[in-house]
C-alpha cells in the first residue's frame, strides 16, 4: 500500500488515475477547504458551496482516467467548481422561485417608481406570464436560449435532446409568444434578446 502524504500533485493524480483511493483521499484532504472557500466566494451560499465542493470531488473520481493530462491540479479543481456554480446558478434563474423573487422585487420597487418604471415592469410581467404558459420543455429551451444566451448545442446537451428538437421548441415558443403578447412587446423583446 502506497503512502501519499508527501506526494506531489502529479503523483497523486497518477495514483487516482490508477484507482488508488489513498491518493484520492489525500487530494480530498489537501484541497477540500480551498475549493470550498472558492465556491463560497463565488456562490455566496454555504449550502451551494458545500454541494459544489462535493460535486467537484465526485467528478474528480469519476473522470480519474483523464487526470494524467492535468498539469495544474489546483487550477483544475477551481475551474471545475466555477463551472459547476455557473451551471447551478443558471438553473436557479430558470426556476419558478426566481420568477417569484423577481415579482416580489418589482412589487416592492413599484412603491418608489414613476410611471415609466411601472410601465416597464408591467411589460416584463406580461412577458413572464406568457413564458409560464409554454409547455415545460419549450419554456426551458426558450429560457436557456433567449434569457441565458446559450446556443442550441449547449441547450441540447443540458436537456438531453437533439439540436433539431431544441430549434423546434424555440420556434414553437416564439410563435406562441407572438400570439399571446401585444405586438409592440414582442418586437421590443425580440430586438433586445435576439
């Protein structure tokens, strides 16, 4: 049985790639707190930071056969954490709880706004209500495309469907929104979000 206490990162990566659990445990002990701290700074949430850190180390073990090509373990772990956080935050933004947060924010800010801000808020609320009428898969594809800026390939990978299906969902969603929303709102929205 190998002892990895004073091993370099490269030796540890080689050990993990070979399936050595002691090497994995040593990397876990060496980097857990640093990855957690970075995830906490980015996410501002202890719960999300802990989940992300666990996911990073689970991914490290799952992808162990690719580790010999990693030249900077700390950078690799931090980039993995950052990417997982951004992915998690994108998902949170598309959930109904985020829409409720926005609605609450607009209700509170309306007390201090003039007519122009109230009008803009009402337009946004009409748009959000129209999006919520879409079937779930269309809604998700539309949000990922128009509100989060992902391309069809990224959306297909996230949703586990083909790019053709993604395109179909978005086209159907646009057609439905054009039908449900006033013409000026549709034009404004598609000019801003296209």
